[in-house]
């Protein structure tokens, strides 16, 4: 029997909540410890399944992992067992963890070879890894797929800097190619690079380790290869997806919530997008304060036409928060078109919201028109299953605002991305039980 959450909804919450460290930054930063034999200390690491699996994987590879505090680890990658990559154990562990692709760049750079099993992860349409592989190939790596054991074998004994135009601005793809390029010979120019804050964090950390990366924050990175990298200390940003989720939670449940230490300048257009849905908030120091609101009204465009919220590569609005916006809009006053451009099948959780009484027209796999109920009709509690991490939290927020009891199954999906979410919501006064 898998775990589930039972939620009694309709209660306003109150209090302060601290966002966890950023999951999507963690997978890159943790992989970067493989670039140096010297100690690297990382703090504000979120305690979630995907991240813990990667830390465990690093340990299996021979990295000395020391936990200094609940959110702080020291890593020392002096003796790496490169043969571990062609083992069945690695296939079992690496194959079930999408983040395992992120260790390839550092391994190629430092050891000149790697093997990777075909990766797994979320079901949100095709997430191609071509960007990673094409980037490595441009740097001079050669690899062949072995269909018998399901591994990609990569030989990169002679990486050379070069001009690379990425076929898409993939965050993980950019990070992986950057990590491979920092130790390559000569200069690499990376255009159409992703420029998310998480990637900026990685580049700044690599520079502190002795790399020479310029253009950080733009989509054109220039990387001058160096001989070797040294140790460093790094503190991860708070998770912007969690911050957005909590903003949505406050609005839907009519709660007064303060989100602490949000690194506001790194949030891009996330706060403004939620403001367009009518949510009031104010910045107090580096905390976002959201007052209890009975109503929030979706803005229209200047000519009076219906608001559209769409995702785009950074600094556009992150696709990970579109499902939160969709749920929040169900109880707003007014209507909005949610346009999910970057992934297929991320909107398919809408059927659960329809069962709860929301008014949504799913136009196609990418677009949903939401007609807000303005809290005139509350959503009603139902039993449901979470399809992926972000939809799971959206459904959790819906359940907390709904009348009656909801049960959410498959909460493993939620816990891949959100640490101790039930305990932290209980601290705000939520009625949520794990069964």
C-alpha cells in the first residue's frame, strides 16, 4: 500500500513558512563536486528523494560524503571508481533518476569517459537528452548506444573548446555542457544557453573553484578551459517553485502567510504573474507577506481582452508554476487562458479539478481556459492520484481550499520535489494526515 494524504479542506491557514533549497539547482551543484578532488561544502540542500538519491549515488561512486548539518554536506571526490558506471547497480540507481544525466559532463571533463543508462523520471511528454549529447559531441566526445545493456558509452579523452549553438535552451543541457567545457582545452562559446538563476549559481560556483566563465546571466557564455578546479563553499537559492506554490496556497485558502527569505531579486516575473491573477502581496525585507484575501480578480489586458499566462524559457515564466496558476485561477474572479508551451501532457490533471467542480475548458494538450468561480462555489473534496510533482502540489492546494475531505494517492510524486510538505503545512494550521 502506497502512502496517501487525507486533507480536510476549507480552513484558512496562518503563519510563516521557509522555502526549501532549490531542487533544480541541487542536481547541478551536487554533480559539480565531481570536477575536483578537493572538498566542496554545500548548504541549503533540500531533503527530498531525488536529491538524496543523487547524494547516495555520489557516495556509491567513491565520493566521501560528510553530513555537517541537516541541510549541509561536504563532498570529497578524490577517489572515484569509474568502473562503477558500467555496473548493474549503477544502472538500477542511475536509470531511475533523471538527475543522473547531470554527472556525465563532470565525469567526461575530469576522467575522459563515462557510461550512462537510459534515464527515467517524470511523465510530462518527451524530455529529450539530445541537447546534452550534441553538446558533448561538439566538444569532441564520441559515444555509442549499446542496446543489449541499455548503456551509452562515452569516450571524451580529448575535449576541445569550440562554438556550440544549443538546439534548445535546456537548463540541464546547458549545465552539463558547461561542466564538460570548464576543463576542455581552449575556449568554448555557448550560445542559446539557458540563463536561469540556478545556472548562474552553478557558473559562479565553478568560477570560485577556478573556472573562467564569462557572460553569466546571459544566453551567451564564454568558457576558457583551465587545467584543474579546486574546492569551494556554496549556498543554494531557495526553491522558486515552492515560493510560487505557497503564494498560490495563500490565495486559494484565503490565508495570511509570510514566506521567509525568498531571494526576491532571483524570482524574475513569478511575483508579477501571481499579481496579474489578483493576488496581493508585499515585500518585507526579503520576505513575501500575503494578506488574507476573500476575493482576487484576474486582470485583463489593456484592451479588455482575456488574460493569457504562458510559460517561456527564463527570464520568462517557468512552466513548473503553470499548474499552480491554473488551480489558483479556478477561484479567482474573471477568466484566464493558461498556455503550456514547453511540455505536452502537463495539463492532463485538469480532469481532477473538474471533478472538484472547477470550470475549465481543456482546449488541447497545451491550453486550458479557466473560468473563475470567485469563491461563490467552493471546490469539493474528492479522491485523486497525483500524476507528476507539480500537478501533485496543485491538487494538494486545491484540496486544502475545497470543502470536505480529499484523498491524494501516489504522494511519492509530490515528495520527490517537496520536503516534509505535510509537516510544514500542518505548522500553518492545515488539516492533513498521512495514511
